[in-house]
């Protein structure tokens, strides 16, 4: 009897051990492989490539915009100059004199009445005060433009007829960043300028007058909306 109990106990123990081993293996959690994670904050190669492509396209678009805007502005200026050159004005009366030597087959060089001749141009003094833009429009309505000065002789000729107490707009203005331009698109020659001492002096003064200081005539940069007199210029008419 005792041996049967002992056997039963041995058998029970063996089953328990076997069963425990089975349960342990069945209920043991499976170890999952740890996936490889990229470091936070480090963009993928694809994202970096897309960002670089987008930045390149943006820079290309900006460069193209600036280029075509400059071309458009240049075309507008050229169109204005061409329209001014080809504007047909009928003058009621001309003052003419024989051209010596004659220009090609033309014998007479003429200026409209009340305009003063010098070299190949005619000059007219506008006594009404107006802004620079209004003064240029006034000249344009007469087939002319604000005076363009390229020599001391030219300036001396016209200033002899001007009032030394007044200032007169000429056809020189600042297109931006102190880039001076003549209204007829002729080049601005720094070696043939006649600024008063200390001029030009202020960036916001973007238009130019000729005026008298002390004992001399010279140029002064002024604000464009100031009311000043002006001098118009047109090419002589050859007959």
C-alpha cells in the first residue's frame, strides 16, 4: 500500500513537471524583433531631395521674374523714347536760317517761333511752375522733352537767358540707387556733369534743376514734386 502511494506520488510529480514544462513553453511571451528606427530629426533622402528641388525651382523662378521685369521696363522706356521721336507736331510758324554747311540736301535749319536755336537743337523756357513730371508732359505736348545738357557751351548758352532767381527743371532724373538718366535715353556721362559743390546730396531728391548760386550756374538734385520752371528742347527742323 505504501509502495502504491509512493508510486502515485512519483507519477504525480512526473506529470506535474511535464505539464509545467508544457505550460511554461506555451505561455512564454514571444520575443519580437526590434525594428530599426531612424534617428528623430534626420529627414529621409527623398524629403531632402524634394526640398532641394523646390528651392532650385523657386530661385529659378525669381531670377526669371527679375530678368523679364527688367526687360519689360526697358521696353517701356524705349517705346516712350520712340513715340517721342516720332510724334508729329505741326508748328504754326518757323524761324529759319541758311544752314552752313547744308545738312545733306537740306538748306534751311528752323526752330519753332519763340524757340532759341543752338547747335542742332531749339530751346524754349516754360515760365509756369510745375512738378518734374508735369514739366516733362508740357514739353512732350510740344513735341519736345526737358533739356538735355552734354557740354558747358550748351549750358552757358541757355542759362544766359534764364532768371538767376529761379530754378529750372532739366531732363535728368534718378532711376533708383543714384542711377542718373536723361529723358532722351542718351548716356549719362559723369565727366560732362555740372553739379554744384556738394551736390547731389540726398537720395530722396531724384530730379534735377539748373540754378544760380553765388556767381555760377549748376545742377542741384531736388524732390520731383516741387514746383519749378523748366526748359524744353527739340531737334531743329531742316528744310
